[in-house]
């Protein structure tokens, strides 16, 4: 009995030690995960497939993932395997966009400064990744977090955008892009009943706009239920808002609804796609089709 109590005490001490060292392990491991060796490892994981990487334990060779597994005892349930996959996507995105090793070193140093603060952020990131239901969201969260590390946004902004990310899916970005850019080109943003009005009054301009983005036709937006589902979700996320119908709106569309991308929605797209997004209208098209059809 005494021996059993002694073993329990040792186990409690071991757990406490692991808990105490956890925060610093997280920051060190994330810093160590931003380098060319991990980029190569991530590439190999992409080639063999996530399931094979999980089964063979290759994923745990990524320092951040290995540390998280050790601290939080992440196992092999379906939910936990999903978390590991999303963590892999997050680390992959943290390495993306670095032209050389010096840029990676600069990014990695962010985790050497104020370790306690970074550790709390990373713990929150893991909780968010666990909650998300797709790897797309892991990619988006990494882009938002990188913008924060680069001091483009605040931590409060990260929390706001992480909630936005939780409420939308990849297909919603197709509609958000439509709202962001059409608002710059034409005077009305509205539901599919009003697209007929836009075509009638701004025919060539509207047609050229739609063709710019490879929207094959306005039929892409014609199913009323599909349009409403995507738009309502964007409204719920705070990325799109309803506007009062203007007094001078033609009676043809008085039964329609006017929408516009919010400032939050516009910045969100810039964070995901880079600050060339507004000027270069092909950026979203390339991203969307790559995200939709490329092998994860």
C-alpha cells in the first residue's frame, strides 16, 4: 500500500513537472519547427499521405507536434488524429512564404521573445485547432496568427478572426470574394433576385466583372437556397452585413435584400490571400481552385 502511494506521488510529480515545462517546450518546439528541415519533412508527409504519416509516426518528427503529443497525451482516436492533421497544416503554413532560411529564423525568433506569452497563445491555438472541423481552417488560423506576429493585427483581432474562421467553410469565400469586389465595381450588392437588375442596368460592366473571376455565369448564384446558406453564414461570422434597401431602389428589386462585405470581411480576405488581394483580382481565383482541388 505504501509502495502504491509512493508510485502515485511519483506520477503526480511527473505530471506536474511536465505541466511546468510544457509552456516553454511549446515555444521552443514551435521555434524549432520553422526551418528548412521541417519543410522537407512536411513535404514528405504530403507525399506519403497523412494516414501513412500517422501510422508510421512520421508526424511526431515535427517538433511542435511531438511536444504537444507529449504534453497533452494526444493519442490515436479519430478526433485526436484529426487534431494532429490540423496541427501539421498549421506548422506547414507557418513555414510558407519564407523565401530563405533567414526569413524563417526571423519568424522563429518570435517564439524566443516573451516565451510565457507565446506559450499561452500556442495553447489557445491548439484548443482552436481541436475545435475546427477542417484543415482549411487550420491554414487560415496560421495566416491570421502570422499577421499578428508581424504586428499587422492585435491578439484581440486574432481572437475575433478565429471565431469567424470557426463559422465559415471554404465555399463561403467564393461568395465573400464576390461581395468584396463587386462592391468596388457596382453600386449594389444584393441577393440573386437582384443580379437580374444589375445585369439589366449595368450589363456589360457586370458581365465583365463576373468573367474576371471565372464565374461561368450568374447561374452560379441562381439557386436561392444555396445563395442564402452561404450569405447567412458569412453574416453570422460578421464578414458580410445586410444594408437597408435604398429609397431610390427600383421597384423590381424591392423584395430583394442588399448586402455588403464588412471592413472585417475585407481585411480577413487580405490576411488570407495577402495584401495584393484587392489590387490583383486573380489572387483569389488561384487560391480557391488550388485549395479546392489540390491534394491535402
